[in-house]
């Protein structure tokens, strides 16, 4: 990339709007997703209807985005990428940015500031300090324990709780805390974790803030959707060619975008509906639809693809076996578990998903989707699996997803899942490796992961048949290859579907 180009900044944009100050939104988690989703909606909402809705962006640890934003007048490009075309926009909506790890006390002060009316979050499934086993706040987590003892908080939940305490003391202005992460009932989940933190404080310390929460703080749920891969040097070079400017932090994104939000904003909100967001009482249904059909199937595509040597999601879904497995899990195992929101055509939604996954220009990596599986799968797999098991059916493709995950993250001795699996990060990697090192075979590994680590919660752990099926498929993957396991799972699920149809026809 040429470094002689002028750097993106206000002076080289013709009519860059100015982000409204003081900012009304504090955002925790300044990653790519926020910058290609909520920022874009907010910039468009301000453009259409005004309002003091500038955003102060808080990165958790890394300085990269914050330093670049500061050097670029808080501007960056969103590159909307479809196979035939890349188009650039510059959402001008941030008024400031800082790093929480460097200025932890400032996070608390900003949450408490009366100018802030909404705190939004994209900290990933892994950023909520909850135990996948229990879904409760992980009180054994070292950061949570330190945050409970006092001092400037380091965990997101600690930052919210301490910020809300300070806000209650400072006058108790109304506030909405809006989670934009792929968690079921993300608003209620966030509220529960914040309250659990406060209840763990000594004595009556939490009483005033709990009363304030009851009176003036809302935690709306929202379903967010846009595929946003990680930024690469190729993208930086492409954006430089198209814009004639140097931008260190452009964000790639697909054309599709969706946001469904519960309209409970105690301190007011931007006119996000003017930017295409849907305000609805059915957010729970939208979340289920998205977290299971899109994200759940995405996990299957990522793990099986990685095992087959695919670097990207489009390369993986282009393999006919993987496409077949994806269709089978989507239709046969995820779809029956969701209540489709009114007005959504599930067939059209599904066929659009396949087009979105096939967007090869986007280069979305299997290792990115496969990262943090221990927290992501907890959101995607247990409910649909339990539903099938309760109906007497084995969810073969959900079992295959878990088998793919464990083959990538906890390979048994002698099995090499390849470089894309090796590139997947996961908070449970060490515990998984310990189990894999001593397990005799796939069955033992799956049983121990489900019943000792409770990676998919406690309820599914009671279903030995599920763990056995996962184990069987792990052994098929390592002995006969991924395609053999896919063929086995797909055939078994078709057979089960035929049996059910025949029984249905008989009864
Ligand atoms: C993906 C999501 O990484 C993952 O687990 O399934 O990030 C997905 O791309 C987004 O949720 C799309 O909205």
C-alpha cells in the first residue's frame, strides 16, 4: 500500500458531516462489527432526523483502532463488498475514542455522564464473563473477582455495574443498555449479569443502584446481522486505490444488513428506523431465527470447511457435501426450533443465507467464525438439540457440528485438523486439550466435554445418546475423513425424516 497518499481526514472529504456533540451514545467494543453496523445506522439516522447521537467508542484493550480514528478525524471507510463491486462510505459519527484498559476509570465516568443516554455493546459472546455451563455470571473469573473487590473495573459487566452505581449517585438519569451481540435474549441476559454482579457486592452497597435500575434503566434486546470479516492489507490497498486516500482501519462488509430492536429506551434514542432498523416486540423470534439459522449453520460450515482445508466460508460452502450438510441442519434441525417472526418469509431468508455465505469477494475466514466456539455453540446448539431429543429424534447434524468443533479444537492424539483449525482461538482451548490428551477415543472425549466441562449447558449433558453420537462422528472424522462423517450424518437424518413421515402417514 502506498504510504504517500494523503490520509483520510475531514480536509479531504467534500461534505463530511460533523458528529453531534456531546455524544449521546457510549459504545463498548470498537471492533469492525460496530463500525459496519450500528455506526452506519446511527450516521444515517442522524442524517435523516438529527439528534445528539454522536458515539464515544471504547476499545477494550487494543490501541490500533483508537489511534487510527484519532489520526483520521474519527473517520474510516466501510467497504460494502459484493462479488461484482465494492462501494465505499464514510460514516461520520464518532466524537471520541479511547482504550478501556488504559483508562478504566474513564469508562465508569462516561457511563455516569448525564449526556450519555444509551450504552451499546459489541463485546462478542466471550465478553460477558458468564459461564457457558450455567449461563450465570462467572464468579470464579479472576477479572470479575477483582472488579467486585473495587478499583477501576476491567470486565464489561464490572464496567457497566460500576458505571451504573456512579450514575445512580450522580443523579440517576435514565439510561438504556443495548447489547448488540449474538446472545439469546441479549438484553435480559445483560441485565441479569449486571444484577448478579451487584448482588455479589458486600452488605447493602448495591441497594441504591438496584433501586435506580428498577426505576430508570432499560435493557432492550436486539438482533444484529451483517457479515463483517476481519480487515486485511488487501482491503487497505483496495480502499486506497478506490478512494485515493490512506485509511488504516477500513471495514469490509456484505451488502445485507439487518437490525431488529425492542423499543425500550429510557433516555430516548436515534431514529434508527429511518435507517432501516425494525422496532418490534418480536425481537426474541428474530434472535432465534438469526442465532440458529445463520450463526448455527455458520459454525457447521466453518468447522467442516476448516477440516476439509477451506480457508474461507465461501470456499467451504462451495463443497457440495458441506452445502448438503448445511441445508440439512438448517431445514431439519434449526428451523423446526424457531418461531418465525411475523412477516418474515423463512424460505426467502434461507435462500438469501446461501447467497450471503457464497459471497467469495468477502473472504470471510473459517477460522474467524470458528473462533470462540465454546461460548458461541452454547447459544446455537442446546435448545434445538434438546427439542429434537425430546421428540425422540437424534439431531445428527447438530451432533456433527459439535464433532467438527471438537475435531478442530480438541484433536485426539495423532489427528491433525490442519492450519485453519489451528488458527481458531477459544477460551476453552486449554481445558479441551487436557481432555483430548487423555481420552481413549471420540466417545470418551465427547462425554467428558459435555458432562465435565458442561460446554453445552447441564441439560444436554444428561442425554448420553447425544454425546455418543458426537463421539462416533469424531471417530469417523479422524478414521475415515470429514466427508465420511458428513455422509453418515446426512444419511441418518434423511432416514429419520423418512421414518417420521411414514409414521405420520400411518397414524
Ligand atoms: C459468525 C457471526 O463469527 C461468527 O460466529 O456466525 O459473526 C456472523 O457473521 C454475524 O453474526 C452475521 O451477522
